[in-house]
C-alpha cells in the first residue's frame, strides 16, 4: 500500500475503533453508576435496571435492519448517522432528571448504537487487503474487549470524581472525533436493487420483544399474573412473537431468516449464546449492587474490583484463538470455559457481608477466563455447518440471541434479587420481637432500651443488609446454574469438518 493509503487505513481503523469501543463501553460503564442514579432518579433497585435493559432491547430490535440500511444508504452514511445519533442520545441521557426520561433516551441510544459494531466490522474488512483481514479482526476484537475492562473502572472514576452523568457525557468527545475521521470511509455497500424491508415482520418482532421485556421488568413490581397489565403484556408478547415466526417463515425476504435455524449447530449455538448472555450480563448487574450497597465500596473501587473479569476474558480469548488455529476441537474449549465460569460463579454463592476484596477479585477473574473461552469457540461451532452465503444472516440471528439473552437475563436477575431480599426480610424480621432473648441482649449491648430507635437500628443495621445479601446470593446461584445448562447444548453440537489437506500434503505443510 502507498503512504496515502496507509494513512487512510489508519484513520479508518481509529474511527471504527472509537465508534465500536464507545458503543461496547456503554454496556458496562453504566453498571457502577446505577446506585448513584437510583438516588437521583428516585428509583428502586428493580426499576433502575430499565436503564440497562431499554438500551439492550433497542439493540435487539434494530440489529436485524443493519444490512438493509447499508444496502440503501451505504456503510459511511449509516455509520455517520449512527455515531451522530449516539452522541446526541448520550448528551440527553446525561441531563435526564427522571427514570422515564432516561429510559427514553437510552432507548434512542440503543437504536443508534445497534449498527455500530456490525457496520464497523464490514468497514474494517474492506479497508484492509485480504492478507491482513485477520489482523484487522484481531484489532477490532481487542477494541471490543476493552469495554468490559475499561467500563467499570472508567465509570467508577467518573462517578466518584464528577457525577454519574459523566458516564454518558464521556461519549461526546469520542463520538465527535469518530464522526470527523469517518469522512475517510468510502460509501460502499449501496445496492441499486436493495432487498425489500418486511415492515410487518419488523413491527411484530418489535411488539413481541418489547412486550416480553415489559413483562420481565414490571412483573416483580406488579405481582406478576395477579396484575391485569402483566396479563395483557404477556398476551401481546405471545401473539406478537408467534405471528413474527409465522411471517418470517412465509415471506421471501424476512427481517430475520429463521429458516436457517434448521441447521442444528446454528440453533443450538444461538440458544447457548443467549444463556451465555444471561451469565455475562447478570453478573455485571449483581456485583456493583453488592459492592456499593452492602460492602460500601466507592464507585471507583467497585470498578477496579470488577476489571479483572474483563482482563481474564481478554486473556482467554487470545488463548482460545490460538487453540482454534491449531485445530483443537472448539467443543472441548467451550467445555473448559464452562468449567472455569461455573467455578468462578460457585464461589460467589458463598459470599457474605464480611468478605475481603480478594474474594471478589479472583472469582471474577476465573469467571472471566470462562467467558473468554466460551464466546469465540461457540461462535465457531455455531457457524461450522452453515453455508457461506448464509453466514451474514446467521450472524444476525446469533447476535440477536446474545443481546436478547443479556436483556432478559438482567430482568430475571433483578427479579430474583428483589424477591430474595423480600423473603429474607420477612423471615428474619419475624425473629425480632420482645419474646426473643437475643433481642434483649442485642439492644442491651447497644445501650438502647425498647424504644422506636432500637427497632429502627435493628431493621437498618441487621435485617436489611442481610436480607439484601440473601437476594444477591440467589442471583449468583442463578448465574452458576446458567453455566451448567450450557453443557448439554454444547455436547449436542457437531465438531467442525476437518480442513481439506492441500495437494502434496507434507510439502505444503513445510512452507
């Protein structure tokens, strides 16, 4: 390549990396700020997770439209509009003053962020010559892995130093720089005869998934099916998804080509990545709440304690990539990853209010190793038996399930935490009464008589933290079992076919 071409490739690489890291970072940077946002926005621990799930559900719904948008407008145009919209939505999130307001702007942020990673990947593939495309994907992969590592630490530092609003404002300078550098990207990908958009199928998918998210997020607050709202949303979700499946199997150009799920590896791999999403994002929600609410860590310290999970994941991805290059069975790598993930999650089920920082760090690192060893080989297995011409649409299904699994997982984990906390409160509070000798010993040691203040101290100092920890442990148990559920799915996956040996066998291998 000439010097000018090299300069253009560097500009494109930096622009795409900025845009993709900005989008991936937003999945994790917000987590450590949730406790502070909860106070400012007057929301409880169950409601505040809407800040996460609204972003992810918008990603789920808009992701399948990415290819169709590129066919109509070209890669550069889609990327520029996505970056500009993401920056504007980030600024609006930063100035939000109520829960409904920030959920609305997070939805908008998710809408514009959905196309950044897939279009960025395509731009990188076109910018690099064929012999360097592996290097391009490695660079992009490292950028994507920076999110889980930098997100909690950067989010904690910004929250402690400035305020939680800066976890959104930080996107503005990076977005503006990415927008300027993206001018160097050629506007390729447009088609003179783009595929028609199945708007009815898209509407049915949006209604079905949106209502499902509403059921999962509101169900705990409204006592599930004793609420008319939950019953109506459940019916809307069931009918929407049922007609969406029927529509996808009936039209020539569906929004999501569900016919590809006839391939066993793709369907099992997609189911597996959905469960994997629950394990990944579920843990990312539980840890900050436990560390900040019950162990009283500052936001920055919380971020530092959570960073080892991202470090472990990145190291494991490098190892997984090298093992795959040596033709190691991807299924064996995934099973080893499940073992590490389950071990790291099992130790979290033994936590209590007196654990040291080390007991948070090393299980997180071990779980990160598991997450890294599962993700890339599972992707390889899912696409090992599908035709090359169908891989782009198959990738849409796979990524849809990963994001949907994370979104549903966050809602389920939040519900489990809230219910566990309520059950713990009911059980422990029943033992606080004047007829319990331990009650009199405690208030005597505290120098208090049977006054209203004694009851308040007992509730806030003893019962509430223990009940909250009960909910956290129930959620950790769920993430532990989610790794175990992956095992039968992985065992059913077929090994990729052996690569054909080139003519001349031994001679070819020697060069």
